[in-house]
């Protein structure tokens, strides 16, 4: 049980110290992953950015993922009756949403190049792993050296799912009985946009001061 995302981030940072000298970048899953990732990035001395990916839903059932997209890449699992035109339309809409979110949190900053780097993806916990699975597949297209998934708590099934795709999965807690990420925090209040920007701005100031 973690007191809050601050404690979880500090404990996770301790486990990730082996990556301190890597040429890397920390990618936070907004919004809940940002406070956790802040402490990881601070401890490792790495830049912090948000990772923006969104699933591409099947035309007959939007909740059923047939792929995922980021601002620059996407992957699709071929399905019958899913046309190239449908995929294009979805990509346009998804990327419009992602661009707005990126602008809000990162301003005009160009995204870090991931090529040849250790990419550490941080969230406050993972239940099914399906969303992160899509994120990993999209990130692979940026040609990183390795992709590390780092979370305070994960379900057994998520660990099994993600271990097959990531180079390493690090979770502080992997309980046999999993009732949702929030069950493992005393304080699991929703993270606001203002808090996300606070942590991102704070780390930028720290890195500029070095």
C-alpha cells in the first residue's frame, strides 16, 4: 500500500537507479502517471515528457481496440470490414485530440527523439496492460534501444501481457488479488491538468538550473 503517488514515485525511482547513466527519457502516462514519473526523472536526471497514445476502435464497437496511434506513428491489427479510409479518418480525429493535449502540457517544445535511447514509460499502476501494450507497439516504431515499463503496482495478468512486449517490466507490487490500482493507494485522488503542468514545469526548471 502506498500513501500517495509521491511515495510511490520515490520508491519506484529507487528501483530504477540502474538506468541512471543510460541515455534515456522518461515518458509519463497522463494524468496519474505524471507525479510518479516526476520523481523517477528527477532521481535519474532524465528529461520527462508525456506519452500520448490512443486506441483505434473497431467501427462496429469503439471500445474494441484494433490498434493505437500517437502523434507520429500508429499500428493496426488487420480486421475484415475495416477500410483504409476508416483508419485515415480515425487517425485525423485522434491526432487532433492528441495535439491539443500535447500543446496544453508541453507547449511548443519538440518531442524528444527516442532513437537509440532507453525509454522508461511510467504510470501510477496497471490493471489489464492493454493500453500500455498499444503504447509499446507504437513506441517501437521510434527505434528506441529498449523500452522499460515501470509502475508501482500491476496485476499478474498485466505483468504477463507486458513482459512479452517490453524489454523489462518493473512493478513494486504484483498482488495475487487485484481490485484496481486505486485500492493500493491511501490517497488516489484524481490528478488535475494544473498538477500535470506543475510537475512538468518544475522538472524543466530543475534541469535548466543544472
